[in-house]
C-alpha cells in the first residue's frame, strides 16, 4: 500500500500543470535494523532501499542528522523492482550499512539515510529511533565462518603412506568492538572440531607452502570486510584461515561422517564467544571414484556484447590433474586455453591439488570468426585420466560493425 502511494505521489510530482515532466527527487525507505528491533549494541546492520529517475549515485547514513558513513548500494530487492520497474536502479535498489554504535553515547539516536542522485539531487529518507546500549560486558567478538559451506563434504587422503595429502581449509573473518581503547580488537581465533580445540591462532600459526601459505592464523588481509565495517581498527586484517588434513584426523580416530566445526574468538580483554558453527562431513578419497573438475569462467556475463578479440579468464582444478582446458562455441571446439596463471585466493582455498599453485587460465576469443548474434561459450576441462567436466558457460552476443 505504501509503495502504491509512492507511485501516485511521483506521478503527481513528475507532471507540471501543462503536462510537462520534470525530475522528481530521490525516494526510498530506511528499514531500520536487519531482523528488526529498536535497540542494539556494537555493530548493527542497517538496511533500506532508494531510487531516483536519474539514477542513485550514493546513499549516506545519518545518525542524529549527521553523516556517519556511506552505505553499500546495489543489493537486490525483488519487491522494489516489481513496484518500480522503469527506474534505472530498480533491479538492485537495496542498501546496507554496518553501524558501529560504540562511536556514540548510550541512549536513543535517530538513524536515517540521505540519497544523492546522479544529477546532484538529494533527499533525506525516514528515520528510526534506536537505543544504543554499549557495555564492555556485551561487546563480544563477532564474525562469520565463510568456507566451507554447511554440510559440505571434506575429503582427505586416508592412506597415511600416500605422500599426496589433501587439505581442507576453514576461513572467514572475526572482529571486535569496544567502548574503551583497551577493549578493542581480537586477541585470538581458534577452530574446534566437535567441541575440541583443533588449532589456536596464537599458538599454531605458521607458514606452510604445501598447505597454501599461512595456516591456522588470524590477521589476514580482508579489504572487503573493511569496506563493510568502516571504522573498525582490525577490519582490513580480520581474516582467519585454518587448514585440516582430514585423512590424518580419521587416522587419528575421527570417524568418517558428520562432525561440527566451531569458530571461537577471544578479544584482548578475555571475553570469549563462539562466532559461528556449521556441520560438515568427513570422508576419504579412497571411497570416491574419479572426481569432476571444478572452477570458474570469470569476467564475462550472459548477454555480453563482443567485438574483435576478447580475453576469457578463469580457473580450474581437478584432483586427478588437468591435461587441457577447451573452449567450445555452440558445441564446437574453438581452441585450448593457456594454463598456469597465479590465482592466490584459489590457491589458499584449495591447497594440495596438482595445479593449485597456478590454477588460472586464459583464452583469447576472436569474435570475427563467428557470425553476428548469440553464441553459447562453454569451458570443458579434461583430466589426466580422460574424464571431462563442464565448469562454466555463458551466452554471448557477437556484434562486429
């Protein structure tokens, strides 16, 4: 009902007395805290949406009428897209911001947003009254276990005499806020398996090339987190990475099957919190048949218009090793990609694979050899045993004037 009222108002504003249209100001809504509620402590997530007939340039978050930071704009909001389909940013009109409430005195504060259009128009959206309740006792560490996914299968080399070991990485981020300088920051992060400590970042952090670099460590670069949590001192180095040899764990006494991984963190004054937990499945590679290759075709999107030569890039891995990566166009072999490019993030996440040190590939597609119009581009990986796996495909449009 509210969105329909917005539409009626916009139509009225957009027409002059003579029927001539003129630009309407930005509009939208601040939804308040993610999950609802009118109170909070530490970092609280703020969300909402905004649109403008000329496009939205930025959304700034206000506390008590003052700008405290710029929100991340461009999140999918299906309801907004349905109600305002003709606006430039309708497909991704949502915004989000992580508000560090420890920067303000405890008490009620007005939290809102200001929208800036691409042509310089501004509008202040609605506000919410939120009670900030920051005490040292309730400002515990927080974060997320991002990899692997819940109920993921973690495979190990269960033959202790096999020199080619398989490793499983557990990674994510951890942060801590405080109302005092002496209470800001993560002291350590540790990984628990079924409630028992597997590794602690203070005690067990080391560099191991075979395991993909820094292992069982906290403090790894995460500039994406610093963008999501601006102002937190450790956000740019908030990553953690633990590495498990599942085969060695099974040989030690852990049974194949379901287990629980827990990430626990302590801040610098000793407050401890379990910040995330997921179930996973331990298994042995000896139980599996030939495994399919996996990877990614990056940089391109469906519907991309091509002209001249276009470079396709991506990465691929296969436990049996990769013999070649073939590019198909409309089901016909077009050529083989060049392999052996560094992809550090992939190497860190999937150590132990034959090509994990340099899993990247590249292929220059000469679109002048194709007819004008739509074509299906596919990436096919062949392993050293002859098995083939499709790891990505895009429908691209060729237009060579």
